[in-house]
């Protein structure tokens, strides 16, 4: 509910309701005030006019100074002149008082009003409310035309008229205004919903289009209707989307050309490199019979040819990853035996310390070639850039740190391969980039023994298996006192199926030997 009120629809609805409520209440208050004044003013003017006519008609017959009977006659005759109006009349002269009704205390009359009537020749009125009823009190001084030196007689007539009818009109007006507010608010809500719908429709379309572009559908466009600000926004969005689509298409074309160029160059270099490798092999065999300068040049060319061949192979491998053409050829392997073969194939079995499980203790379905490349790259990196002793460790883990807590619920087993060295370790600013292509921690080092792609290829091969690879320093990883880097590969081996494995064990082992 809070979210809907905070949205654009909710804000528009609240704004419309508030504006309508303020406008309705303001209009109602002004209308009520004007109508109330008009009703009371008309009633007041009529009453004062009638009272003056009656008093002026009786004034010539009043003796001066008036007696008590004269005042009683005036009060009774003025009250009798308007029997339907229920007038209550009070006539006064100095200390004399006479009312139209016996023992009428005339409590509505205030001292201020009596004083005002005694000092003026015009009528004075006041609205009072007693016991929940509204009344109009009018005071009128009696004047004489003669003698001229004494125009005011001191005689005053006060009139109290209940304003029940006028109050009824006012109450009815208040009720009518109150009843008008509810439909007005309902109409405001309806108009707000219609306006919000008209405003939010293009906004929702814009949101859907933006989400579609974020998902990769760069050909998404908005329909432009009208010429208002929202139409301008839609037009701007279409122009931006078109420019983005063109830019992304150009980037993809450039990326495709770059990949194709690398793949083509690598492929074209394979044949001359094969010939050069064959020639350098022959020259290496005869290098001992050559003079020292020629032998040195032959060995230099041979070494550089080997590096170039390795670089071309790595570039071709990277181009397969970029093109999405790299796949897995899974086989059921004894992982410990596979790692031993990797070390033996490169003559590292006496250089690298191993901590591996026994034969057949840890098996899994992996791609033997890609696992061999990944491990060989890490061990070679440790030997080149680290220091001995270098250790290769293999063990199983049910739930590695990189996997969520549900990994062991389905029986998944993860193989963990660790390659550690005793070198100076990896600088903190280099750690985030060790798996980047052609990254060099020393920018002044323009040449190296490797191609600069080995760790990147390792990361890609591990990723194809659904695993992870990370680099750290031993002191950070396990609290060791000695320095050195540690590279950790974690590969899911899947749910073990003993029966199927037992049937296919011999053919799969045979396939490994052939590989």
C-alpha cells in the first residue's frame, strides 16, 4: 500500500484529491458566507424597515414625557402589528420599562446596545444566541420633528425577533455544501485516475522498453503520439535506442573482425611454425658441431620458435573461447592419476611436491585435456614466478566457499586442486588482475617466458567445467608464516552413480590411457 501511494499514480491521486478538496471547501465556505450574509441581511433590513414604519406611525400619539401606560401601549401595538413574526417588544424611557409580554425579562438586550441606542438616531441591531436559538435584537430611538431643539425624545423601542427560519436556511445551505463535497471528491478521484492513466501509460511503455533494451533487445522502440512532453521523451528515447543499437552493432562487428583476425592469423601461422620447428629441431641436433656464435644463434632461434608456437596455440585457444566454440569432452577419470600424468609429461614429478589421494579414491567426469592444461599452467606459473618448494594438492570437498549452501543437498562433490609456492607472493594490486589477458605486474617487463595467456586459459577451462579458480597469498589463505602464492581450482564432479560407473569403468580408463 505504501509503495502504491509513493508511486506516480498515488501522488497524482493525492494531488487531485487535495486540490479538489481545497477548492470545494474554499468555494463552499465563500458561498456559505455570501448566502448567509444575504439571507440575514434581507431579513434584518425587512424587520428594521417594518419596525421603523410602526414606530413612526405611533410617535405622534406619544405624550412627552411618556407615562408607563404610554410605553405599554407602544409595546403592545408594535407587537400586535406583526403577529405572525412573534415579535417581543420593549419600550423604555429613562427608568420606565414596558414589554409586550408580561414579566418578559428581555435578557437578550445588553447594556452596550442600550447605550448605543441612547446616543444615536439610527437603528442599532445585534444578533444573539441563547439556549441554542438565534435571535435578532433591534433598537430604535423614537424621534420627534418638533420641537427642533429637542429632536431625540429619550424613548427607545427594542425588538427581539427569533430567526428560526433564517437559521433553517443557513443550516440547509451547510448541509447542501457538505453533500456537494462528497461527489466533488469522488469526481476528483475519477479524474485523477483518468489523468494518471493517461500520464502513466507512456511511462509504463517507457519502463517496458528500457527493460527490454537492458535484456539485449536493442531494436525496441516506442510509439510517438501527440506533441507534448511525453511524446518528446518517447522521441528522444527512440533516438537514443537507435544510436545505442548502431554503436553496439559496430562494436560487435569490430569484435567479430578482431576475433576472426586473431583466429585467421593464428591458423595461418601454424604451417610456417611447424616447418620452422622442424628446422630448428634439426639445427639443435647439429648445434654442437657448429661454431659457438652460430650455435648460440641456433639455440636462440629455436627457443623463440617454441615461444611463438606456444603463443599461437594459446591465441587459437582463446579465439575458440571468445567464439563460443570451446566444448568439453568429458571422461570419467582418476583425478590423482591425471595430475601425476600432467607432472610426468613435463618432467616435474621430481620438482613439485604432491599431496594426492590414493588410486581410485577421487574420480569425476572432467575433460582430461582441459584439466591438464589448467593444472600445467598453474604449476608452470608457480615454477617460473614463485620459488621452490612448489606443492600440488588434491582433495574433495562437499561444499566449497564459492558454492551456496544447497550444493551438498543433491550429493554434489567438488574437487579442489591447490598449487602453492614459496615465493614472495602476489602484490595486492596485482591479485584482481592475475587472470586478465596479457597482464603484467611489472610494466617495464616487455618480454616473458610465457605468452601472458596461460592463467586466462586456465580460468576459461575451469569455467567450462562449472567451477571457479582464484588466487591468493598463503599468509592470507591459511595463516601461514611463510609467503608464497596459492591458486585454488574448484570443480564440481556431479552426483556419483556407482552402478553406471562400474559398468563403464574399464572403457573409460582405456580412453584415458589413449589420451
